[in-house]
């Protein structure tokens, strides 16, 4: 299945169907691919609970880096591949979030992306296609 850009209504449906809780993050930046020159990704761990009666294949998470000198504008949209997130399930994922500004920050908070946030940080087709490379399922997390 090819990834596609979400519509505002799809983003709202995902926000109604799934809840997210930040478990932790790593301040140390890392590469997405070994051949990448720069380390520009933070590793983030989060639990997702699918409250709907359907499976979810892809989510869009907004990562806010609070306390940086550019303020509220320091956020980025991350597409994450979540095929294990079946109806009624809770799953843990680690995912990599691109640090587009690369500035010091005090903390990270996350939420499922709103249509307004997506409009501000729209993803390229290439980045959407990287969702499975950005995401790692963490098995055996009790709900």
C-alpha cells in the first residue's frame, strides 16, 4: 500500500480513534540511514491505543520541541507505520523525529497531528514513504 497525504477529515478521524502517550525520548540525535551525513533525528517512544473497531495502518504524530528559542514554531510532523495497531489494541512504538531546526530545547511533547499542524508542516511524498523506516514496533507492552 502506497502512503498518501492525509486529508483534514482523515486526520480528525485518527485523532478521534487513537490516543497517544509519550513514554520517553532521547536527546541524542541519530541518523535515519547509516549513509546519512548528519545526525538529525530524536528517538521517541510512545504508546498508542486504538479505541476504534478498525485497524490503523499509518498515523501522523506532531512532535513539539518546547523551550527552544523559536518557541511554538519548533514542531514537526512524523508519519509512522503502525500495522500492529488493530481494533481495541494498545501498542508501543519507537519512532524517529526529524529535528528540522536543530536548536537546544527543554522537552518534547507529542500529539496526533491536527489538520492545522499538518498544513504548517506538510510532508513530502518521499518523507511519507519513509514511515516504515522511521518506525519500530516494540512488542509485549501490556495495555
